[in-house]
C-alpha cells in the first residue's frame, strides 16, 4: 500500500518542479510547493490549487523555513544561462544558502532530501560520456560559475550533512531536460528553436552548431527523480539522470525546423563563453540502482513540446502571463 507523505518541493512552480508536484499530488501525497516565482509561474501549478493535498507558498529558500515534512526535493534555482546570469550572486546564494537552510530543515525533521544537481558540475568535460566518478572541468571565475560552483558546493553540503549529521540525502545530476512549460523566452536551446521556427524567425545556432547535448523528456526525468528518492538510505549518489541520445545543436535545429515545417533559415551567432562542447550522460549507475532508463525518444518529445508551444502561441494565449 502506498503511504501518503508530506513532501516539500522547492522550486515547485518551475518547469521541472511543477511536473514533479503534479505527479506527487496524483500519488496522494501532501505536497507543499515553495517558490519565489523568479522563473516559476503560478499558471504552472494553477491546476493543482484547490486540491486538498496541495499547497503553494511564496518563499525564497535563502531565508530559513520552518515546516514539518517527510521528504524534500530541492529544485529551486534558475536553470537557464540567461536567468542564472541575471543576478549571479543570488544564483550562488540560492544553491549554497538555500541548500544549508533545507538541509537544516531536514536535520531538524529527519526528512529525506534530494538535491537537483546538474551535468554542469562537469563543466566542459574531458571524458565522454560523463560518469559520476569524473570530477569535472569548471572555470571557477567565468560567467557560468555562479551556477556550476553553486551546484558543486551544494553537492559538498549534501555529502557533509550526510557524513556529519547522518542525513538521508540523494544527489541527482540532471542532464538537459525539455518539455511543456519551459519558458518561451528563457534562452534554452529547445524552447528557442521551437519558438523561432513557429514564428518563422531565423534559428539562432551559436558557434558552428557542432557542440552536442543529450536531451531528456520531462516525464522521464520526473520518473528518475522519484526513483532515486525511493532508493535505500545507503544510496546517496551522485547519480546521473538524462537521455544518452547525443545530438549536435546544428542537427537539433534541422530536426525542429523539419517538424515545424517552417522554411526557417539558420543564423550563426557567436558561441557563449565557456560553452561546453560535448555532453552525454553515462546512465549505467541509475539503471543499476533503480532500473530506470528514459522511455521517450527525442523525436516524440519534440513533437509534444512543439504542440505545447503551438497552443501557447495560439491567438488569445499570452506567452508571458503569470
Ligand atoms: P526553472 O527555472 O523552471 O525552475 C526553478 C524554480 O526555482 C523556479 O520556479 C524559480 O522561481 C524557483 N526559484 C529560484 N530561486 C529560488 C529561491 N531562491 N527560492 C525559491 N524558489 C526559487 O528550472 P527547471 O528547469 O525546472 O530546473 C529545476 C531544477 O533542476 C534546478 O535546480 C536546476 O538547476 C535543475 N536542473 C535542470 C535542468 C534542465 O535541463 N531543466 C538540468 C540540470 C539541472
Ligand atoms: N533551518 C531552517 N529550518 C529548520 C531548521 C534550520 O531553515 O527547520 C536553517 C537555519 O536557519 C540554519 C540552517 O538551516 O541556519 C542550518 O541548520 P543547522 O541545524 O545545520 O545549523 P545551525 O542552526 O546549527 O546553524
Ligand atoms: N544554443 C544555441 N542557440 C540558442 C540557444 C542555445 O545554439 O538559441 C546552444 C548553446 O550554445 C549550447 C546548447 O545550445 O551549446 C545548449 O544550450 P542551453 O542554454 O539550452 O543549455 P546548456 O548550455 O546549459 O546545456
């Protein structure tokens, strides 16, 4: 029988967090969504408001939080370069001070706590695909460092609260994830290309488009997060989660324009500073621990995401409303 739990999701009104809240609510858990709405939207969770087992709270996790819960998913942190570079000091504070507060909460309540870490902790990696025992290649003072180093420090804090205070922790290194509810203007590649193609604007490929990413559909990622949360207490991670189907960005542009059916041209722009050249997860560890592997191929996930953005762009729909 499934036991109902009290679950805190920080960043719960964001892209990944809102899908996670939805699933946890559907399972019958008592879900508390905590978000400062920096990149999250109330409309992402509007369909959950009013359910007896869902509650939303405006709160910034860089401040202490006193609530009683059994499990915590720490998803709070802007994830797209455009947003995390908007206020880099706040980004680092969210990852570091935010982690300390939620770990303090977990320590007081005995809650199990999962950290949404990132493939960015590998920086511009020297080994492919990336395995969890690789320590990474991060520029500590570049424009991406506020995110990368904040997330690396959060992993350190999770590991030390586990060793020092016996906390039950899980660290999941999330690789690029996409799907409905991505912000149309957050600058990430999948949303950018789809919105550009739908509007018949040039597709902005940075650099030569030879850099690669591996894209995981959001439903698969939610499965992965929940599967890792359910592992025995001796599994702390870090554990990679992502779809190992690696694609060049130029190829992604072609696939999206083909699907949208637009005669969009490609506009090559300058490559961002410190842009990782290749990224692909080795997912043997998560597969061994939980049996998880992604089910939604890129082509199907793109179809679903394109149809979401088509609806969003339909007359009467506002892409920017809360
Ligand atoms: P998102 O920006 O949609 O969600 C982040 C949420 O956190 C937003 O709702 C935002 O308002 C909230 N938030 C930010 N700072 C906060 C603060 N100080 N206090 C409270 N709430 C705050 O991004 P996402 O793609 O859903 O990412 C969710 C998590 O997963 C992030 O921690 C991100 O680093 C991690 N992640 C995502 C990806 C990806 O490809 N989507 C990849 C790796 C890691
Ligand atoms: N904290 C919190 N909620 C709690 C318990 C703690 O937000 O329910 C915060 C508190 O502000 C503290 C931080 O978590 O600064 C770390 O807590 P911990 O117990 O590890 O450290 P201490 O209180 O000893 O500094
Ligand atoms: N990218 C691109 N055009 C865009 C947005 C991004 O070519 O309009 C590239 C970007 O340079 C990077 C890749 O796509 O190499 C993924 O970028 P994103 O910001 O989505 O994720 P991240 O770099 O954090 O993995």
